[in-house]
C-alpha cells in the first residue's frame, strides 16, 4: 500500500493512477497527516460496491450502524 499527501498527489496524479491501474496498488491520500480518501484499482472498487449491495440486501448495514451508534 502506498501513501501520498494531497499536496504530493497534485504533482503525481498520473503516476498514482498508473500504480492502481497497472500495479494493482492501493494508495491512501492524506491531508494534514489524516487519511481522507483512497485510489484503488477499479476492480477493487467494483468488489466493494457488490459487497455493500449484498450487505444492504441482507439488512446487515443497518444493523452495523445501529451497533456503532450504541457504543
């Protein structure tokens, strides 16, 4: 996994996207040291979308939110 600041990302967006596309590398984007976003290979994004849809269909997303709120 690779990490980059938002400032560095402005100069290295092409390289970062290529690392995701061709190297299947995930990149965490940080602002002021905090993780704020990620660049991932598109296949990973599709997998996450499908998993989220499945969890929603099974009612598990609402259950997880309720448990988190109860903490």
